[in-house]
C-alpha cells in the first residue's frame, strides 16, 4: 500500500502573483553607484557575455532585492550555482556565503522554516571577475526530492 500511495501526484500549488526581484547591475565588482542597468527578474543566469546594456562582460556586480513567498509551509533549502561570488540573505540572515572568487560551484543552505503565503525579505549579491558568469537560485520545498529554480511568480520587488 505504501508503494501505491507514493505514486499519486501531490496537490497543485496555489498560483503565485510575483513579478520577480529588482536587479541592480553595476559596471564594477563592488556595487558602487551608479546603477548601470535595472530589471525585474528571477535569478537564473548563465552569461557568456555581458548581462545587458551598460554592463561589461567581466568585472560587474548585481544585487537582487525583494521578497520571496513560500507556496507551502515547512522546511525549505535554498541552493545557488555561482561563478564567482554570491551571498544570499533571508530576513537579514545570511544563509549562503560563497563570496570569494571561484569557478562554478553549488552551495546549499541549512534548512529554513517558511510559512505559506508569507513574504520574506531576500537579498542576493553576486559579482563576476572574468570569463563566463553564473547566478542561479533554487529551492527544495518540503517533501520534494529535487531542487528547482525559484519561479518568478514567487518573487516580489518589495
């Protein structure tokens, strides 16, 4: 009977209304103004060149700000892919810290308890030194076996 129950699909998640995080891109690695580019987006990037107009292909930084909303309650894990430095804060708590220069690496947070429908402040800082750049934010929801990219509809600009 346990085998049969494990084959049933879970209930669909309630739809999210998010439009993405605010991305502030700088033409330097230190987040020093002026902001070269602003966008609303989810964090799922693998750049072979410049991230956008006014931002160089190398030696840039980006700060994403906003809120993240859990569709269900329970223990979540966050995960990043990054090339080079990345840091992630949830409600001012640093949960991922790999801010030194490095080739492509994956980092996973300790489990974090989130409540369905609650919007938590999120900040992600990323910088690139040279070559290709990567910044990806994933989560593993309670009961899931795999990580998935945090969707735009669960990210809010404020």
